[in-house]
């Protein structure tokens, strides 16, 4: 193998349980976003645009769709002979085999892979965030500071800081304190889960962590605090662009709406977001349709009214149907006279005539799931069928098909 200056390792094995029914069959990084993308497209595109051409993708939970989607890495220009993209699931070794136990253990189990390229630096990333970032600038900063590890940070509202790993650093950027999800945060500089290590330091720290029986084998909980307590050189790298952890239904919906409101720009020729695309015919909008402030992709057919919404590949919208502030994923069919407001609909659903979801004044307690749904958003799981005249109220999560009479006015 060719020696590399820097390689990237993407942690992409998370279940994303807070996304509810959307991640029952796929890992969080494989969830659809922004009309034609998967969440992992943003991290892979960042690597390619930053000149990092050797990428390991560590998968675990429901890996099939993600493995198939990444393939040989061609959409992201990562199909090269002296590097490229490598899917790295847990595997059996001669002495034993086990699942990835934590973020640090996942990288530890792939030390042999990293050693093949003998890099000077290793970039560790999460595969489930929406953002655009030039990692080469962070690497330059890391080298200038002669850091053992550099942690990318973003400013968050202080009332939300307890959800993150929180750093405090001096005027030179050197980290002086770190706390993982503190109850009383002392700073609003949150770790983005993006690290650059000197390869020699990373290897040493991971072996040390693996041999510690009290460790949970996590970067934020174990490795970073240990390095700080041993007075190693840790630096924070402030990032001031758009960044969203889409780990909940509410944040996923908000990030999609941010695209529509130009808070996050997808059409950027200087920093293209690349994806594996379907070869489908152009979208069709008939002369009675109304479409305002939407993203509509290949294969869609619209005969109704769609406002401030995102329609993925192959979505069909029937006559007199109204869709507002919603996200409709691939190949879903919504028939005539329907009403959807603030709904995320998974792929391959069929919604029959005269269905309403989140219509004002309608409540369906039997479908509500406030642990997953918030901000009046409802979620329809992938591959669900909803029969005609069904009414579904706000904050609902529909996980299985509705084929019989369940609510007032529903199908027979």
C-alpha cells in the first residue's frame, strides 16, 4: 500500500434509535436527506473535496443498504487504486471476534487497516451529521499547533450544551478542560465528534484504552479525558459553518427545512455534495398543480399542491392533494384528496385517497409517540400502507400499515 499523509475513518455503525421507524431497517447514516442524498454523503463529499482519498467506513448496525450504497466509492471520486473507500464491519480474528463496543474500540479493531497506509495523521469522523467542512484547513491547523489531537468545535446555545462533549480552551486554542455531556456546562464550545490525531499517538492511546478494564472504549468519555489528564497537547479547532446532528425526527425535519430556507446551501459548485443517483425520467408537474418553495427530484409526478416541502425520487402526488412543510421519501405514492402537514413519510409508502395527517383539530392518541416525535411532526415508517379516509393527528408515529377501520372516519 502507498504511504498516506492523512486517512479518514468514518464511524457509521450507529442505530439512530431516536429516529424511530426510519432506522428499523437501515443505519442512521443511510437515512435519506435533502431530496436525493443519504446522510453519509456529506461526510464522504467533505473527504473528497478536502483531498483525502483514503477512507475507511466502519459499519455495524443494519449495514446492507449502506454497504451497497457506498459500493466502490465512484460517486465521491474514491474509486482509486492507491487508496479509495473501504467498508469495515466487525470481523472474526484468529483468537476472537466481537462487535464494536464504542467509538474508540471501533478504531482499535481497525489498527491493522490504518497501519497498511502508515499515515502521519488520522482523521476520525462521524457519518451522521449534515455539514460542509474543509478538513485540509483543520489538518493544517493541527500541524501548526503540533497537537497530539485536535478537536473540531462549534458554538451551541448554553441551554443545549449538556447534550455534547464540552471544551474550554485558552486564547491559543489549547484545551484546558473537557467534560462529556456535563450537567452544568462551563462553556458552549461543543465537540463535533471530529478528531485529527497523530497516528503514533492514536495507536498508543487506543492500545492503552483497550487494556483498561474500566474503560467504556469511547473517545469522548475515555480517550480524550485520559489524554488531557496526562497533559498531552490537545487543541480545539473552532468551526463557524452550518452543522446539524440529525439524530432526532425534529432535527431531521428542521435540517430539511433549512435547505429550503437557504440556511444550508446544497447547490454549491465550490463544494459539491456528491451522491449515488438513480437514472429516472425528469419530474412532471401538470397544469393544475401548485408547487412553491420545494425540492422536487427525478421521477416525481405532481398533480396537487405542494408547498415548502421536499420530494425524493419517484414520489407521486395525486389531484387535490395538499402537502405542506413535509418530507416525502423515495417512491412514495400519495393519492387524491389527501392532506399532509409537517409529516416525514418514509420510502415506498402508499397513502390512499382522502387521508389526512396532522389536520388541525384531529387527535389520535393511539398513534402518538412523544418519545420520538416532537414539535407537532408526525412520522410514517417506510413501506407503510394507509387506507382511504384515515385521519392521523399530530405527534403520531405509524410503524405498520393501516388496512382496517381504526379511527373515526377511517377505512372499512
